[in-house]
């Protein structure tokens, strides 16, 4: 690792790792304590996927752990950040203008920003 990063490179690294940590935390939380998350699975997701809420939570947790890991490792960062941002849009809309929805909106913006500014493959 080159420690002679510019301020911009350090900023992008910190942004990438910070977003990755958030997705990893929520993903592992859904995998290891999925019953805590079942109550917030929206009815439209159950109807769309035709899966029990617990399976949706586990699938979402696995999705977030895999993509969060790719982000942390710096693999396919632009695509992964973009997909994670898109992934959060319906979640944030479902929560609405409450603390959780606003937090998710911030993650959407940060993930889109990372997808736009990341320069490496």
C-alpha cells in the first residue's frame, strides 16, 4: 500500500472503507440476528419475491456482506458502489422521512459519489 497518497486518495479510501463497514455491519447483523429484522420487511417485498420474510432478510444480509466485502477489498468499486446505492433507494423510500430513511439517503448519496469519483479498476 502506498502511504504517499494525496489528500484526495486518502479521502476516497476513507469513504470506501466507511461505506463498506456500514454495509458489512448491517449485512452480518441480518445474517446472525435475522429475527430482529423480519418485522421491517415490507409487504411489497414479500409479495414481489414470494419468499418468507426471514429468507428475504438472509438474502439481503448475504448480498450486503458480499458487496460490502468487495468494496472493502477495492474490487469493482464503481459498480459495487452504484449497485449498493440503487439497492438502498427502495429501502430509504419505504422508511420515509424518519431517522433511518435519512441515514439511508446519506448512504445512497455517499455510495453514488464513490461510484462517480473512484478512478481505479
